[in-house]
């Protein structure tokens, strides 16, 4: 499927110099969204994940749908202060700021094969942070997958796990 026609580009958002890739048209179109999740499942199969981790908020959309499709569990990586109880946190640098993600301490057990899923990879900071968090809690990060790969930023180089994407776009236009 030509996923590019389902991605709108908003230049200057959230600040000047950023070319925001909006996945809203993709998830709004039932055929495109269904195909996206099916294609993700095909990419994920060789890694034999037992659980998926997705970051707030767009990672929830793709990660939860993929977990449902694959019949496995899903863990939400939430922004700091959004989860009750004991959590593990990781902070990282974004292309336009910093952020912290948290998961419940009991999110992963030894032997869990965790697949990271998000809408986009830019510098790779959030995915690398989640990879480290999984290991810290005893899980095994097996791969990272995104809908959109921004080629100039080469975010996959930040990762120590295999990386897959459905679409490659320019970060600057």
C-alpha cells in the first residue's frame, strides 16, 4: 500500500523548523489502517514477540491494534506522573525538547520478548529509552517498528535491536 498518501505534512509544527508528519488520515481510513496493522504483523512475526510496548500517545494506537491482531499483551509507556503505583521511568531527548516515559514496575517478566511500536522514528531517543527500560525491568527487547522512518535523522542508529518501518519520508519536507 502507498502509505505516503495517508500522511499529511504540517511544516512549522510544533515549532519552526519541524516538519510534522500527521498519521491522522491513515488511522481515519479503515482500509489503510487495517492494511497497516496487517503489514506490521507480517514484519513482527519473525521476532516472535510476547508483548508490545508503545509510547504515549500515537504508539498506543498502533501498538494496541497490533497486539490485538497478534493475540499478545500491550504495555503503555506513559508520560511522567500519569500512572498510579510504583513505576520505572526513563528520560530522553527529543528533536525539540526532553521527555520522560514510565511503565508499571511489573510490566515485563524474565523471558518476555518485547516489540517496540510507534508511529515514527526521528532521532531514536524515545525508542532507545524504551529499549533500555525493558532491559532494566528484565524483559528482552527484540525489535522496534514504526510506520514512518525519517531518513535524514537515521534514528535507527541509536538502537541496539533490529528496526523496521513501513514508510520512509524526508525529515525536512
